[in-house]
C-alpha cells in the first residue's frame, strides 16, 4: 500500500534526497507519478527522471506548489534562500519535512513566514538500501495523521525513532554522520586484512559482512553490545588480543569525540543558518 496518498515533493534531490527517493522506489510504496523533485542542474534532473520515472523540474516553486508532503533536502548554506523562494508556494495543508542539518523547526517557520505543519528529520545514506536510521521531531501543527505518514515513509527506509527536537543535533552527529565513521572502519579493517595476507576483494567482503552481521545480531537479539563482545572474546583468545589493542589505541574515546565534534558542527550550522532566519 502506498505510503503517501498525495504527492511527495523533494527540493534539492542530491545524494540524501535521492537516497530517500530510491528507498521508496525500491520498497514499492511510492508511484513515480506521485513524486516531483527538483535539483540545481539539468543533467541531474535528467538522471532522476530516467532512473525513477518521477516528474522533475529546475523550479523549486513548482515542487512546492504541487506537493502536499514537501521534503527539503538542500545544503544548510542555501536553505535560507530556498525557503524565501518557495514561501508563497507552500499550501496551508502542506506538511514540510526537513532533512537540513542544524535547521530548527522554528527556523523553517521563520523562513516560510507563516505557520505550517513542520517535521524535522535526520536520516542517513543507508536509506539507499532500506537500512537507514531516521529520527523525527515535529511542531504543534503536525497532526497524528501527518506524523504517521512521515513515520511510514521513513519506516520503509529502515529504523525510525521519534525524539524531542533538542536531541536532533546529537542524532546528526551519531547516525547522520555515522556511516562515514563505519566506512572508515571497514576500509581500515580491509587494509589490515590485506596486510596479513588476504586479497583486497576478500578482505573488503569479509570486513563489510562482519560489520553488517554484527549490527544485525545486536538489533535482532536486543543484547547489550558489551554482552555480544564477551561472547566473542574467549579467555586468552584472538579477539581479546585485538580488543586490547583497540582500547590501547583509544578507539572508543576517538569515536566518542567524533560524534561530539559532528554534533557541535551541526549546532554551528544551525547558529549560522537556522537562527539567521530571524
């Protein structure tokens, strides 16, 4: 059954916007004729039209006029201009959902210059393969039906959590930016595999599958990660030797600092762009 009964519009259909579009198309819950998307360049919209069969345009106002669920997927640095551009085109009943890092619900309202149902979301690129992680927060104009619609849409792309907006920067630092951390770890694990004698292809497959399988095991069993780690690290064995090396190298502390740094950067973007909409 389709997730949306009306028209989904995506403004700024770059990497993240396409991740959402591709996930919905793969899941079979959005018909191409029920989507209209915009991008900055003709070459980009030609690609989107050819690949997904959706309506495309270079005109952001056209997207805003035709959508009853409007997804903003533009960069934080240009969102102020985009909101000003589409303000008169967003209908009273249109639900505006934002994927813009650091942009508050209040900032969206100020940019539009009017009160509209607004849902702030943060997803990540694994939505491309229906394995995304999305957090959503909303304002008082969003009804339960609106929220359920957005939840169903992102639920088709992976896991969804509903949070207070004050936690959104932290979500951006953890799961929004998190795939970059994981890809870096997979790349490093594959390099290590090559160093100890595996081929590049073998090492990469084994590293990626190990990360995916470990995450799936945690999610499906509900076990604490420490408990699952203990299941692998037998006394005097190979895994505990590796874990000890990781701890000595500060892996845990470094990951914590990476999430903190990304969270802080998200807050800075919000200060520079979202609050600048006053």
